[in-house]
C-alpha cells in the first residue's frame, strides 16, 4: 500500500505540476493574444501613418514639380528681361550717340550763325561807313558842282539846295 500512496502522491504531484503548467501556459497564451492584438493595432496605425506619409510625399513631389516649372518660367522671363534690357541699353546708347551728333551739329550751326551774325554786323558797319563816305563824296561833288553851276536856273538851284531867291520889289 505504500506503493499506492506513493503512486497516488506521485500522481497528485504530477497532476498538480500539469495543472500549474497548463495555467501558466494559458496565461502566456492570453498575454501573447493581447500582444498580438496590440501589435495588429500598432501595425494598422503605422500603415495609416505610412499612407499619410505617402500622400504627403506625393503632394510634396507635385509641389516640387510645380516649383521646378515655376523656376523654369521665371528663368525664361529673366532671360527675356535681360535680353530686353540689353536691347534697351543699345537703343539708349544709339540715341545718346545720335544726341551727341545732333548737339555737335547744333553747336556747329550756332557757331556758323554767330559767325554770320558777326560777319553781318561787320558788313553792316562797313556798309554804313561806306554809305557815309559815299554821302560825303556826293556832298563834296555836289558842292564842287554847285560852285560851277549856274544858279539862275531852277534845276541848278534845286540840285545845290538853294532856295529860290525872291526878288525884292
């Protein structure tokens, strides 16, 4: 009977061990299931975050593409503006050179006009002097003629500037 007690005790011990081990395994399974549910929830959250990041990345790619297009357009506009600026600079230089030429021509013309004015004034003075000399010569000639002229005739008196002598009666 001792063997039966030992076997019974051994059976109870093994049974206790199996029960304890089964309970422990059940607790591990419950813990694993909870961790699996948490992992699935975490995976769903991370997948959602990945989808959001992919969407943002796509939006950023579109924005970068638009920016690159805008940069190309701005560079083209800048190049057009630089070309226009160069054209305008050339036009301004051309106009300035024409202006300098016109100013030189104006200066030459003004100098020529001034020279003509001076020449005209000199010619005018010379002509006035010459006219005065000629008047003086004419007066001297008239005086010389009047000396020899017959003052009894009306024509000679008018040339000599004599008035008609009225006879006293």
